[in-house]
């Protein structure tokens, strides 16, 4: 049924278009949280994030909320351009992080 609604590179059905927009918003939000948490909380591969936090101790790299503002800007641009699939790994990481806290 999805192919019937997709014509000329756009969805003709407003409900389908709205569903895609909501899905992209959820993916972008989760990815922003996941990526920001990775940088501010975990050491990263070869300690890259830990070194970054040590080099700039009083910056956005130590605050998840502060960093999420800067991470959200390119992530929103990716989602707006239709590349929200790129953000899926970070969205999955954030779901795992949230489930760990339960």
C-alpha cells in the first residue's frame, strides 16, 4: 500500500507524510541523546572522548544537555534532507542506554 501512495518522489497521502515526519523526529531525538551521551559519558574507542573531555574540561563536552544543542543542529539537517537512516545507530545506542538505566 505504501507504493500506491508514493508518486514522483513524494507521498501523496498527508497521513503517511506526517508518519514519516514523526518517525524522523523520534529518530533524530534519540540519536542526539545517544551521541551526546556517548561523548560526555563514555571513553570511546582508544579513549578519544575521554581525551577530548580532558583537553576541554569546562566545555560542552562535559555536559550532555549542552552538547545535545550542538549535536542536534547537524542531525536535524540530516533528517530534513532525508538521511535519517544515518542516525539509526545512534538512536539504537540511546535506547540501549535508557534500557540500562531501568
